């Protein structure tokens, strides 16, 4: 396994995106447990993209404008839904006291959907992994799976670090209602910005 792959993967994972933002929001709003669940969900959501890349479905997204647009529209719609629910303090991103009932399946569902409805992630695997698996390499599929496993582990670890850090400052945040309101609005606007960026992306 090359150092180039590890460094490139770390840069990609550590760069704040939809999954990282969702994990941070979960940590700030519901605590460390929710942030770990969010990190796990965002990591699990990578699996379908990986399988799509290996089986060639990514090529369909890359060549079919309709398929790409359908997935993209669904992704944009879901990000806007998250923005709306966050702004109105509802759903998995609602800031609650630790004694409030937890909804782990809601956190997992939203985390999976955030990364699942992102066609660029499939195309990323389609373009990224083959660079580290030269043509004609024996057991190329197994090598791609191994590299993907490392990428997913790195994603989970980095996201957990983000989320646990956010959870660590959670008490200082929820003790200030005005800060909580501004925080929710900031995350909502970030989700809107991410939806706009996804809407403007091309194949």
C-alpha cells in the first residue's frame, strides 16, 4: 500500500464535506454517542458506492445524464430537508438534554442517506481507486476492496474525532441558548450551501 494512497485518502477524508458536517452536527446536538453513530452511518454509506464502482455501475452514472440527474436531485432534496429540519430544531440534529430519549436509528438513517444520495462519491471511487490498482494486477478486485477498507476505516476514525470533539464542547454550547440558535442556523445554511454545490456539479 503506497504512502501516496494514504496521504491522498487522509486529505480527502479530513476535508469537511457533507458527512463530516453531519457528524459534527450530531456531536454538538446529541452528544458523543450520536456522533459515533453518525460516523458509522456515513462510513457504511460508502459501501454501495464502492460496490457500484467495482461492478461498473459508476460508469452508468458517468455516461447516463438521466441516472446522474435523478440521484443528484434526490441528494439535493435530502440536503435541503436536513437544512429545514435543522433550522426548525427537529429530527436528529435537534439540540437536546442528555436525559432526553435518543433516536439512534434516526441518526443512522440520516447519516446513511447523506452519503448514499451523493453520485459524486460513486464517481470518485470509479476514478480514484483504479489509480492505485494498475491494469493487469492479479486479484485486482481484492486489492480494490482492501484499499477501500482502509479508506473506510480512515473515514470512520476521522469522523469520530470530529464528532467527539464537537460533543466535548456540547455542554458549553447548550448552556447558551443564543449560541444554540446561531449554531443550528449555521449548520442549516451549510447544508443549503452543500445542496447548491451538489446541484451545480456536472458528471
